[in-house]
């Protein structure tokens, strides 16, 4: 049931480490939902999701240790590549972008189908992704990719080590963490903070401009447009309403006695 | 709504098992209100969990059994898919509720592929669809933009709908049901998907109440200035009988472990009192704590968004305010 990857005997060859990245609207800009479709408005330049910089860094470190390349895979409208260029500038060897007009309004499962198809073309030994994106927070796509590819997964990894053809990871749990191990190929999702992402060097930024970046469409991947987009998502936003708002209470500038106000407030609530 | 299935989890780190996690009990309680019949799905020692599952409303407790060190995701998803293939059409669940946590999201993601059904995650409210839902299917609520707006959504395709529900969406309340009937799921051959193995389990020492259950939460942010400043947050939490929390910024910076994180990517908390110390109030953070009954915020920046939802806001340096506050509380 090995759906992707190479034969284990060939493991002396350089590894292919695929990192799934998302290009998102700058979170510093205020977000908005389209009044017609209720989907997230994606106008303007997209940037590399900050949580994906951790995945790229983990991929680069493992590739440097084990010998291999990082290949970034992304899906975005309008042949948007600026976020992928950021990942290439960090050190990824090449990138694959899936861009197709039919993909607007695609949900997490549809996205996973597209990414899985693109990852198949990259002969991945290891697939790395963030646990969730900073704009959508669905948090299921990477493990959906694993299931589609017939691969095991370790989600919520806060430490990742490669030992030959085995990946070992510390996986977050409610009460601490588990040490989990699995053979390659596999999918691993990493939490932010797992490593310190490198900043692209000037040399890296220059080199990124000439690195291979393949832009492919649905037909290149053999995906039926009916499986993606709004039709494929089989869910619908009914309404967007303002939440019950909390009103601001009393705001006091600390003149050295601010703590007394807090004590009095806690006393009033009988917390102390 | 006639039938809902709920994925429930044994408390991790309990060698003997026998207890369901708080979010499992919340989901069972919510499902009981929404549907005429509730069945639950779990793994591990189901016989030990059947009493609790039944008390909270499940008539049947399906189990994937002993996972032999495997992660729950692949086995539970395969088991549910198998069971749905075997039960008659008039016994099919219309919705499956899954906890929004580490194992729950793995189960939901793999089940989504197995059934070829979409998922709705980050659910913070669930109601029987009336005029809006049209066909009586469930309508889910999702907080967006830091909880400033609520999106209502529903599934338009074939049942069951997969809803991944955040903690504190429902209040846990036991009913008077008798123990659930335990039934075995046929997991079948998982191929490579089930190969990941847990080789060691680490429980991190934790004093005081759990973050998501504490009556008081004191959270620290970047305004503390450095990792050493977090000791004040821990001390204040201890003095108030609460739990220390953190913003994503200082977790990412490595000052405190991820298990302390409050917010979209961390825990949802709804304590009696929430103290935000040196936290500006990014939307990421607000969505995890704005359900608190009372909010106290301390921040240098008078424009910080946290002040817009605080009942008491102190514009000042946490490194000045917290030591005095701790000292005053110690004197009492």
C-alpha cells in the first residue's frame, strides 16, 4: 500500500522532503468575508503563512542532515508565487504550485486531494506540513493528505528526528508528549516553535529567482473539477453575524496603585 | 435529528483507563440534547468506559479496542467507516461529532477521506437547523476574526456530517442512562496508515488545576519582556488557585510549553476570572478566552485590543504591576 515514494533499497539516493505550504493574505491586514460567497477575500499579495516557515525549516534541517532536497508544494489562486519564493529563498530546492480557476472555494478535503496528487509527482520520502493554517485554521488537510496517499502520519510534532528510514517525533498530548516513530514515507505535522526558522540571506533571495517553480493545473494532475471548488465542498455558509460583543469596562492608567484596583476587583468577585 | 455518533476519548496517561476526557462528556451531553439516539465510539478498555458513556447518554459504545501502541486516528476512522457500511440505512447517524484536539483531528481527517465527506472544524455552537438549515440538518457556528463575528454553516451533501467541536461548546451534564452496550468495531487492514507507534509516554508535571478547567486563569504575553518574567504569572496563578496560560507569541518564542497556550491554536478557556498580563489581544488569542466571565487586562499600550473586552483594564507595565499585586495578595 505504498502509494508514493521510492523503494526502500534505493535509500542511498538523496531524500525528497516535501513541505506543504500555504500562501495567505497578510494577517496584519484586516480580514474580510465576501458578502456574496462568504469565503475569505483573497485580494492583494499573498505571503508565506508564518506557521509554514517552521515546516520549511524542519525540512531544510532534515535535508541537510540526511542528504536531500526540500520541495515545496502549494495551492493558490492566480498563479501566486511570492510565498513560494520566500520558501525557496530559505533554501528549498524547487516548488510546485497548483493553480486553477476551478479551485476557488475548495474546502480542506478538496485541497488535500489536490495536494496529494501534486505530492505523488514529487516522489516524497517525507511530507511535512504545519498543524493548521493561520487564515483558515481547519487543521485537517495534512492528515487527509496522509490518508489519501495511504501513509502513516504523526501530527502535532514538536521535535522531529530522522534516523535512516525511520522518523521519530515528540507528539503533543493533553498531558505532555508521546515519543512516536514510523518508517518512511510518512507525513509529519509540526507545531510552531519547534525550530527557529532561518531568515533568507541576500544570496538566498537572489538564488530563489532562478530555482525551478512548476505551475500545474487540475488537468495536469488528473483531478475532476467537480471534486473541488464549491461543488466539491458540499458545505455552505448560511450567515455571518456579529458575535455577542463584550463592552469595555473601566480602564485605569497605572500610577503605582493599579494593583490595588485589581485586588478590589478580585475581592468583589470573592476570588480572594 | 434522530441519530448522532460521538467520538469519545479515554483520558490519556491513565494506566487503568476508565475515565472519559472532559470534552468527550461535553460532546455526549450536547448530542443528547440534539438527537433522539446517541452512540459513542472509542478505543482502549471500553468496558471500563461504558458506565460513564451511558450515564452521559450513549446507548452503544463502539470500540476499536487495544491499539497496541498505535495512534487512534487510522484505526478509529477505519472502524467507523466499516461500521457505517454495515449498519442499515435507518440506523445511520446523521452527524458525527469529534473533539477538536490532537487525536480527534486525526480521526476526523482520516474519516473524512474514508467516507469522502467534508469536515467542519472549530465548531463553537451546534443547533438543529430551523428556517436557516432548511432540512433540519445541524447548523454549526464558527468564531471568525477573533470571535468578532460568527459564521453559521451546514452541510449540503449526503450524511453523515462531520463536525469537529471545540471544548466548552457544551456544558457536561450527566443524565441517568444505564451503561452503554459495548460493540467491537471491525478495523480491518490499515495498510501502512496504522504503522506509527508510540514508544514512550511523557506526562509533564503539572501543579494546580488544569488550564481548561481552572476557575482563574492568569496568562502572560510578550509584555513580560522575557522567559524569566513568566515566573510572576505562575506565582499569581498559584496565589489565586488558578492555572497559568500564555499567548501564542511567547509559546512560539519558546518561553513556555505549548500546553499553556490559550487561543485559536491552543486551549479554549472560560474561567470566572481571566487575567491577561502583557497580552495585546491578537484575534488568535481573543477567540480562546473571550468567553471568560470576567477579564482583567494589564498592558502598557492603551490602544491594545485586549482593553476592548476587559472589565478592568490597567494601562501600565506588567513588570511594575504584577510584583506589587503578588506582594499584596501574599500579605493577606
